[in-house]
C-alpha cells in the first residue's frame, strides 16, 4: 500500500526492508502532517516522530523513543513534545513517560514521568585537543521510598494475548456497613475492550478511564495516528485489524505458497496469533488430572526435521502456577493429545 484516500494519506514511504519510514497526510487534515519511524538493525521500532507543518519554516514535532532489551522487549518509553520544549531554554528536551513491567511476559506499565534535559558543555584536555560533550540532567531520586498508588496499570489478557482489561494497583475500599472502615475492596478498572476475531474493537464495547491502554489485540501497541483505523506494528510487518490483513507481503511467502501473503495467522484467528508478522503460533490448552497444562504450541519453520517429518510442534509445558516445566517436540496433533 502506497496511499489511502479514505484516511487522507497522500503517500507512504517504505524502506528496502519493507518497513514504513514515512506517512504523509493531505493538506488540511487534522493532526500531524507527517509520521516518521526509525528502526534498529533487527527491525524493532526505536522512534516515532510526528511533524506538524504550519508553514514553509514553521515545523513543530513530538515523538516517542523506545529503549529495548536484547530480545527486543520494550523497557522504557521517552516522550518528546512541544510542551517540554517550552519548559527549558534548550530545545533538546525529553521526559521518561513509562516503564514496562515484566514477568515471563509484559504484566503492565508504570507511569511515573521524569523530566530530563541535555546541556552542551566543552573543555580542554590540557593540550591542543578540545572536548565537546552533552550532559543529561534529571531530577535526583530521594533517599527514601515513597509508596504512590495509581501509577501502575496491570493488563488482563486472554490466551491470545489480547488485552481485555487493565486495572490499577490502587484498590477502592467499600464501606457497606457504614462504619468508616472498608469492608472489602474493588479493583480500579482503567480500561476494558472486546474484539472481533481479527482484532477490530467492537463498537460500543470499549471503556476507558483516564489515559486507558495503548496495547490491545495480541498485546501489540496501537498506532492511532493513521486516521480512524488502528495500525499495529508486529515487527516485520504492519497489521490493520479493521480489515484483518497486513499492509505488506509476507517475507516468508515463498515458503508458504498455499497461504495469502497478506493473511493474519493463516486465517486461524480463534486459537492462533501471528509471530512478528512471519508465521502463526496456535495455543492449545488441556488439563488431564495431574498432568501439566499445555499453554502454547509453535510451528517449526524448517520444512523437515531429522526424522523426515514435515509437521513439527515445539511445545512449552507449564504448571498451575505458570512456571515452565520443560519443552518437547511432537510431530502431530494426535501425539500431543496422547
């Protein structure tokens, strides 16, 4: 896709790796004039910038910068926008917007803004060489710990990773006996959503209190700056849940000629997700007496294993508490159920 007239998108610029680099909107459309994206060598998004063009030289910008671990998981998000620029003299300013909380997967987000700024400095080594460097400054942490509730948002997801609801770490006391003391507590729900099978949010079935949650279908981040439609970045490709298709050709299309090169999880969306826009992973749950609960099944991407079997399932086993017990390889679904 190189343009979308229904969303007033004039031009979409792609990189040679099949990643969206820029999105240009038609003049007069509310919101940003241009969206720009930057990626690391693994294809993970590092930055998203929004440019507002009000004239030939009057260009304002705001954006997000992502800090990731070696596996590509987002650890922190920094925000840069015009409001921060107005706070200090140096315009190279940003603030820490959120920290991501993890167990074996993402559990939620901690929102605790920390304002930062850069300062240009210079000096001499004592010889003929001069130094020029930048100092990052922020608010120092206090020497004591302060408990502050309401800044954490925990995600409640289903077997596909769809974020169905988010709750705060702040509980709401209920004084049913009218004694001035809480008899019990209720969770503070921040957001709730229901989805159609391919990920489009059901109209009228979404609840948001405050900032809500940026993550939704399959636990992916929602990018709502493209217009009325929601776009999700799966790593290798962008996905549009409203039409149930990826926006670019599957990089592994030659290995799966029987599938549509734009299909999501081969159309098997009730029990499957799409791994980074490349191949599907389906979830198969069972509980037989004291046997471990089977949570996830992945397809091996090699066409044939060492024994000549073409269908290979790599299985992760978990106990009732969610701890991983081990991994095994099966060659058919019948073998899984035995």
